[in-house]
């Protein structure tokens, strides 16, 4: 029997069936992307596993185990916990506002002693879960009513405002863009997006006045980085030099002069794609983007294969978030959009971002494992 011929299930699969249904090819693709990250962090440290590569490998091993466990959990449990997880993430964001750690001019982390969390990263997946839960409970007629959209709009903007106050413009943009993608996937009509965009355009002068000086400077720098080559424009100018100097095949592994002579700032985090392109050239950069494209394609196929709306929305939402990570980071380092501090998923050095992405991909795998499960709008087995 082919996969497309499978019959809808009245119950969740047994544990052994779930283990058998884990999509190991997707695990391999994610491991390949993370492997690129390990190699580049090793290079960023001048040929050493310290201080970044070894820690990143340990985090990935821990996150990978968690991802498999998340995939084995009954999908209905994630549906029931969706609002709880969102609420916890929102509380953590409020906690950042009250007692957050300050680093690099921003207040984004909470130090629990044994781990330092960045709640805004957790919120990216928590928001997808909450919106998938909400839209799963509506039919198309209800989604068409403007009043029914007030709750999900609040779910998006409440964390976005808190994140913007940290300040973290990049993550705020990702939350709003990811939320917009969920609205589109759920079936919200295009004219409503057009109305929101028209309203946003009309209020742009007011929003501009509310931006902080450094945020306005980022926009000016994006439009003309050469205006301040040793100040605000330094990052993006050095990034473009490194990208261009890599040529078609790059300068060779561990041979990136911009990187190893420390001209390229934040090479282990936001600008790690630039380092890759300098050492491996256009071919290396496209190969990494190709791996992301395969994972995103897998996510969309899994969503299309799901027999329940919650699974479809969840898989598409997480996949869209992964797309935004790759699209914004690569566009940012190429100078195609302002530098907003978005990491490259699974490649940039960072614990919370990596664990959050792996948790999200665990949910996508869970959708695949439970793809034949039919759920009614109350989240119980059966059709409406």
C-alpha cells in the first residue's frame, strides 16, 4: 500500500509504529545543515572546537534527542497544550521586561543559572502552536468574519510589542510575518491583507517617529551604507567585501581573510553565512540554501499529507518560520534588507534558537507520524 493510499485512523498510532514512522531523511537533512554550522564555527575559531563548535555540537545532540521525543508525542497533546505553551512564552517575555539580562545594548535573555534563555525565540514556535490551535477550531465561514480575527491578531501583536521593547526589531518582524503567514494558510481572504497593508502604509509616518534613533539609523544605513563606512555601515560593507571575494568556489576552508583577520564582525552568529560564502564561494552558499529548500519542501509535503487541520497549519507554520530565518538572514548579509539581527537557523551560534528550531521540527515530524489521524474541531478523534 502506498503512502497516499493509507486510510484515516480513528486512534493515534502505537509507540512502535510512531518510531517506525519517524522521517529519518528529514533528520539527516537537519543534521547536514547543523554539520555546516559546526564546520563554520570551527573555522571561525581559527581551527578550534573552542569556544563555539563543541558547545554547539552538544546543544544539537540534546536538541536532536528532544526533537525525536516531541515527534513521538500524540498530536492531540500538543493541540491541548498549545495555549499553555503560548502563555508560558508570554510570561517569560514579560519576565525579560522585568528582570532580563542586558547584552549588546538589548535586554533579551533570562538567566536561570544553569541556562540562559531567549524567550523571543521560544515565542516564534509558541505563536505557531497557538494560531494553529485557534484556526483549527474554526470553519471557513467563521474565518471569514472580521470579529473572529481579533483574538489571533492579539496573539500576534502582544508578543511582538514586548519583543520590540527589548529592543529586537528582527524578531518582532519575524513574529508578525510568521503570524501573517498563518492567517494566509488558514484561509483569510487576500483583501483583508490588502486592507491591513494599506492601514500600515497610512500609519508609516507615525511608526517612523516611534522608532528609536538607532533603528532609524539602520534604515539609513541599509539605503546608503557607504555614508558611514567606519561606523554604522561597517558590518554590511565588510560582509559584501567577504561575499564578493569568495567568488565562485571560495578561498578555501579556514582561508577566509576577512574572517580570520577579524574584519568581519559577528562571524559566529548573524554573519556566519558571509563566512561560508567567503570560504566556499557561491557554490557553497547555494548548497546550504539548497539544504534549507529541501527541508522546507519536506515540511510543505508533510502538511499537504496531514488529514487534520491542526497538523496542516502546524507543519506549514513551522516551515514558514524556518523559511523566514533563512530568507531574512541571507538577505540581510547580502545587503538586500536592513541588518536586524536574525540568526541563520541551526548554523549560527546560539542555544535557544537552535533548540527552538529543533522543537518546531519535532512538531513537524509529529504531524507526519500522525498524518492519518482525523480530528474534529474540538481536537477529538473523528470528523465534524
